C-alpha cells in the first residue's frame, strides 16, 4: 500500500500526523516512511534520529565541445527554459541554474559529440533505520537549488526499491509537480488542513489536484478548535471525507518540543487515540 500525507498549505501539521501514523503502522507492518518535503525535511528531527547513508542527486547539464559546435543555434532556439544564450557569431553558453536537465539541446544538436553529458549536484537522499519495522528515506535539496522535483523523484525511487508493506509519503506544501510526484499512485491520501480561510483555500487547491489524479481525499482538520470554517461544499464537490479532527492539545505540543511523537510519549492520551482511530481506518483498506 502507498499512503500519502499532504496539505496545500504549509504549517498545518502534516509532518506531525505523518510521523505518528508511521510509528503506529510499524507496530504491525513493515513501513518505509518517505520525507519528500525536500526543502524543509524535519521528520528525522520529530523521530529523534539522524540522517544516514547519503547518496547524491545529480541533474544533467550540457557540456559543449566547441571544436565540434557549428554555431547553428538549434540548441538555443529549442531550450524551453531559456538557459542557453548565444551572441552573434559566438558559441552558445549555459546558465546552469536555469537548466532543467531535459536534454532537448542534446537531442536537437545535428553534430554528434558537440554536446556531452555533464551533471550538477541538486540534492541528497538518506536512508535511516528508525526501528525494526520502520525505515526513513529523506530527500534534502542542495543549498541554493531551486528545482525540487528531481530530488523528490530520487527519494521516491530509493524508497520504492526497499521491500515494505506500506510506503508512507510526507509531501511538500503546495500543488506543484514536486507534490504530484509524491502523491501519484497512492492508495490513500490524507490531507491535513486547519479551520482558517487560508487553510480552506489551500485545501481546495490540493483537492483539485487529487481530482485530476482521480484520487479520493481523507481530510484531517488539525487545530480544529481555533476557528469555524465550513467544509461541506468541498466535501460534496471533491468526493472528500473528514476522518478526524485534532484540537489544540498540550500533549501534542509537549511531544513536539521533546522530539518524541505523541503516540510514544503519551500513548494513552486523547491525541494518541485520535491517531489510532486514523490507523484503524487505514487498516480497513489494507
């Protein structure tokens, strides 16, 4: 099974939800937990563990052999990212940070060997054993890098190469391709939101994405007692269902500060019981 925890808005508590679900599910199943929030990965902090077994994520970039380049300009004309420039009667040159690594320049070049393979480092992935039945795969974007999609894909691939019963993904905020890459092919998608105008707005954005991917959403409303926002229209329009509401609880704050998820620090608490009810719903689908 592939399970994804997401949320259009940042700061809704999706990582808190994801880490607690990962721990509970690992009591009965072998779980690979994937932190695909590559711009701000913090699941390893919430689990009080370390990043281990680093692997580089490299992205293709063109390397020009000017001894073979005829200055035809086809590479520049066909670069969708405008990452290549060429002045009159000069050779093309690359602005690396704009390059998406699509290889179009190499494909359209009529001179064999004029554009060679080169690479730039865009991120890293890590694999950490948390418990006997729980492994954490983390994607981390390189400092200053703007393109998160390749690192999300690399983290996903590294995770899916591990044999497991459940793959649990914690996505980035937003609704871009970096989020879709983590969500696609999910059996269950849990969307974490909050009862605020911005929370509702971004919830609708993620529900639109899930509708395009033909996926049903289970909604968890975090900090449910801070506002009164109706979700009835969204539930009707996007085939979504509210499966849990988590109020502001002291035990969640205490567990967050201590670096021990609430289901372990306060296993008999109200918060832990809410997470257990979500796992019961997941178990029904398994």
